[in-house]
C-alpha cells in the first residue's frame, strides 16, 4: 500500500482502554484524532484550551457530561460538540463508559469541501459494475 | 451557549439512516465531518478523489471493504484509514451494516497539536475538586 494510503486497526471500541492517538501512526497532515474510552464515573482530570486548533467531539457510545467555559451539558450517543480554540473544556463519563472521538484541526483552515473539493471519478469498483 | 461552542444531537448511531454532515450545523471551520451508516450489502455508488483535502475514515461498528487506488481491504470496528487527496476511494458494507465517521481537512494544514497546541488551564470542574 502506498504512502498515500495508511491503515491502522485499533480493535473493538468496547474493549478500548484509555486514549488512542492516530496522527503519527497514520501520517495525518491535517488533523490529530484520538479515539477515547472513559470508564463509567471517571473524567479527564484537567481543563484545557487550544492555541490554534478547533476541536470536534463525537460521542460513539455511552453517556457523560461536557464542561465548556463554566457550563455543563449532557452527552449521549450521537452528540457532536464543536469548541473554538480558546474555550475551556473537559469531559467525563456518566453511569456508563463514554466512548468518543476527538478531532483537532487548525481553525479556519478549510478552504473547500465535499462538492467543491471532491471529484467523482470514472473508475468503477467491482460492486459498481 | 456562545458561538464558540456548538452542539448537535443526531441520535443513536444504530438507527442512523444514510449520511449526516456536521459542518454547517456546527459552524466548523477546520473540517467537514460525516457520520454514516451503510446498510449491509450496500456501498457508496461512486469512486471519488479530492482536490485539497485529506480524509480519515473511522469505523465505529460493523464490517465492510475499502477501495483505494485499485486495491481493496477489509474494514472492521476500530479500523482507521487515511487517504491523501488524489487517492481514488470508495467504501461498502459487508454482511453487517457499516457505521463510520469520515473527516476531511486541508492536507498539510496542521501546524501544531496536542502538547504543542493544547494548554492546561488552572480551572477545575466540579468533578476535579
């Protein structure tokens, strides 16, 4: 497989322990991504901000709470949270383990996307023929 | 909640239908993100490339196949795939529904991250006191 494509298998998310960062292993150049599992009743032990990077949290399973600039709100499967760099943030699990993906990328860096950046190819895979 | 923070609830991923894009709703400026569910036995009906954006696919549940520049490889829960912009790509579900998150962001746009971009705050949430 070429350097244009990289693949990593981190295993079933329900047995994930702690936090898995993906940038270095995959050679990502546009984002850092972590796949995270916080055991029920536990939380990240610090509040943090960012200098340049926007963050997006995507809750994959479980429940918890998100702290952002002094407010707290509930998280459940399918909750997406965007925070600008300067926002003070932290996250914790509730009565169930909280599994979430966190992506950081440089604020205001996206120039074009989806229909303006994507190009449909003439190529067909076996399942399209 | 301020414009520095935005939240969306798309519901349980197991009942997600089709594809949900998040950028517009959340006001993301660094990435476009889709949360996707392909029913068992179905696939995206076209191959595509990108002009500027790197993509990362994170498989949340199920199984399937990834097509990249003429090669195919298996996907399972916990598979992460990075593809550079010019890679011809497509994805399909296998015998189970394939749930995955796809993130696109501008290649080579990340300047600093995690320990070089993140700043630990003095603030403590209720669960840290």
